[in-house]
């Protein structure tokens, strides 16, 4: 992993935003952009109220997360990145993804944070099962 | 025999996380999967990528004895 990627984790424990902010903060940092993706109670794929999300992952997920973060870091010079994704059973309001990017200036931090979240959503080998209030479930993107 | 690993919606439709199947191409393997597990898996497979040892396989991709084939529904992280 590149030195510009300071924290990557796929975890079954609750995610810690403060740990990600700290991981990208150095004396040279002038801006930190953060993103928190949370579990919501509705979805375009679900006809009803979502009560639980179950995230599952491919066995290579940690390696892929590291390589995605490396790729984003390589295209944003001077940026530090930290990103984690939760796996397992999450309730509404729980944190599913946390991403932070720091730089000397805000523009690079915003750009890198946004790109990091977008590539993780598109390319991280994870799946999301939505459990509804009536006990039924749907797989996001697989219907 | 190739080792097939099913994930997420594909595992649910197959009723299994994996199995060993004998096929000479990815296309033949797909037919075998549907024959064994039915139309629900067929429906899910239309949206899946089949990776042979981590590389996307097409219907005419030739399978060797020791290949690992991952059946991956569309990713949905975040």
C-alpha cells in the first residue's frame, strides 16, 4: 500500500470517523474532507421500510480496497486517504462507509474524497441485502 | 472439476456457497449451474459476472481442472 493511504479496513465492528480523521491529519494538512455513508430506511429497490442491511464481501475485499485507495492516491498528489467499509448486519443509522482525504488545500481534499467513495461503491466486491419491516428481503442491484 | 463459488444473491438462488462442477467452458458451466439449480439462478446469472481465477470469463473461455470460478452479482457497497 502507498504511504498516501494511511488506513483501510473492512470491519464487522462499528466504524470510527475520528480515527479516520486522525489517520489523514499531519502538520502539513490544511484541509480534511470526510464522507460518511449511513444505512437509511428506504430504497428505490425496496417496496417498504428497510430495517436492516446485511453486507457480505468477497474474500479478496481487503486487498481490493487497498488497491482502489492506492489508485485514487496516485491520481491526487499530496493527498492522504483513509477509508473503511462495514461488513455484516447493520441497523438504520449505522455507518456503512467512512472515507477521509486530507491535503494542504480544500479542493484536492474534496476531489479525492469524492473519487474514493465513487470507486469503492463501483468496484469493491461487496453486496447488500435489504431486510424490510415485513421480513422480506431484496438484493440491491441483483433483482 | 472447476471449483465454483457463489456470492450474495447467486448463493441464495443456488442454495449453496459453492460446489465442484465438471465443464470444459464457462458457457457449459453456466448451463450446468442452471440445470442443477433452476430458473431463479438463471435469472440472477443474467446480471452476474463470472470470473475465472479472478479474470472475467466469456462463454467460450476454456476451463482447466483447477480453475476457480466466482459468480459475482453486481457490486453494491456504500
